[in-house]
């Protein structure tokens, strides 16, 4: 290794650190072993050892080290605060983090496990950090009380990316105004990623009503600064009261807010783009034209509704889902509406009996649209717990416009 240049050694150690020091893991053993090889390796390894710090409980040793060795604190770029804050009073659950974060001048990314911690507790943290990316996991939205309202007197103009995963709230989403206060505290947000949290195998619901509530909460951000939105739709916990709550959230006009925004990148499900209207055929309710003209990259997932299956093959052409798919492709293909659109990825999950008709519709309405990437996916592969399956990447073998396509994988 002594014959390798320092630049190459640094690149190698960077790859080792990336694989062993991801958020939620603190496997420093490999890097520590490498640092003992020579003084040169030790010097090059040091920044990678301190680049990502994972805090679990009262990490007084880390705090003491960074206070005494200020040079180490300049290496820290990412901090992950996991859990085990029971030893601190609930109103000051981040007391330890409040002491640590000001010591880290080059901190760029902060990850916080919010399990059993109210969103209002973030106010003190946001006053201290100048990070670019904030990742919050296990968040449970709530309705604020008077004490919570008094906490939100700060704004953080540095945070550009918010990656947040939710548990199901105790109250209805329409009543959870602490999300609105968090949104107001982040006025310069440019990228928002929302997903559900897996709690011991139980997945929270991220359906169309949740989408509308969150778009409403971040309304000012959509109007001013937001350029990217990723909403990982999941309706695995569809319940009997879903329709009533969804009708309430219809008043939030998420489609109108989207249309008036300047977003360039969107990743979501077509169920989030339904017009606010009384019950009507899905082909008439879907509204991809509510997307802004500034759009450059779009990823849409579309699941064929299995209810009301056509009785025979001849009637498939008039099947409601056939009309819906044709309407979707036609709308997304209008270049005058989306003049700067570079890529549209459309992942269509469908049953075997609809595969032939879907292939015909795609060839007819999207053959001369090179910006579109079409993915036909079998229903039996859909799995909300596996992102690679529920949000698949483009594969030329799954595009029915390609001459070599045969569709046998759908059976």
C-alpha cells in the first residue's frame, strides 16, 4: 500500500467508510484496523473515522473528545441521533445534542430518530445547525398545544433537503398542525421526500389524503423554493373511514398548489393526482395536467384497479382502466404543456388478464414519445415493503414498445 498515491488511498478508504458507516450503523472496526497499518494510513483514515457520528444515548466520550480535540470536529459531516433519550426530561430531550452540534462547523447532514419525541422538540435544534440535509425518521404528527406553539420562534434558512418518514398519527392528518409549523421553520427548502415508517412490520399509510394534507402544510414552500418532491404512496392500511377523511382533505386543493409551483422533479403515485370532485370515473378524475410546466423529470406509479373487471376480451377496450391509461399517456405526451420535460418514467402494475390490452394502449399512445420510459409490472411482484419492487427502475425488457418485448414475465 505504500506504493499507492495518497489520492488513491483516500478514495479506497472513502469507499470502505461508505459501506461500514451508514446511518444506523457504527461499524468502525475495519477503519480502525486500517488506521494501524502505518502513520500515513492513520492520517488519511482520521477524517473518515469522524465523518459520520452515530449517537445512541449519553455519548459523553464523544463530546469530551470533540471538546478537547477541536481538529477532529472539523471532520464531522454527518450526525445520526438514534434513541435512548429516556434519561433526559421530555421537554429537553435533545439537551446532549444541543451541546454537541455547535462544536461541528462542517456538519452537512443530520439524522434524528423521532420515536416518542414531539416535533416541537426540533425547534431548539433548528436554531443551532446550518446543515443542508435533515432526515427525520419515525415521526408521528400531532395537534399542537399552546406550549408547542411558543417553541416555534425560529427559522432555518440553511436546510435545503428534508427527508421524513411518518408513523400513523394519533389524530386525523387534517388536525396535525405541527407539520405546518415545521414547514414554516424551513423557508428555503428545495427538496422534500416523504415516506412511511416500518414499525416492527406494521407500515403506516401514505395515501392520497395524506399527500393533500402535506402539500397544504408546505404550501408556501411549493410556491417559493421547492424544486423536487418525492412522495412514496402506500395505501396498505386502507380503512373504512378513509373516504370520509379524504373528502375533508379535498378542500386543500393539492393539485392547484402543484400547478402553481415551479417544481422540476416529482416522484409519486397517480392516486395523488385525482381531481377534487364528487365520485366519477377514474379516467375523468385523474389529472396529470395539474403538474407544472417547469417539470423536467417525472416518475409516476400507476396501479390498475382490479375492481369491475371486464367480462370478456372484446370489452377490454371500453374497460374503465383502459380509458384511464389512455388518458394518462395522452396527457403526459403534450409537449406544449410540458415544454422542458426531459424524462417521464411510468411504472404500471397490472394483472395478467390486462397485460395484452395495456401493451396495445402503450404502443398506440406512446410509440412516438421518446421522453417516456414505460415499465409494465406484474401485480404479484408489488410489495410496499420493498422499494425496488414497489418503485422499480426502468428496464428495457419491460417496455412493450421495444421489438424484443414478449411479456411472458407478467404471467
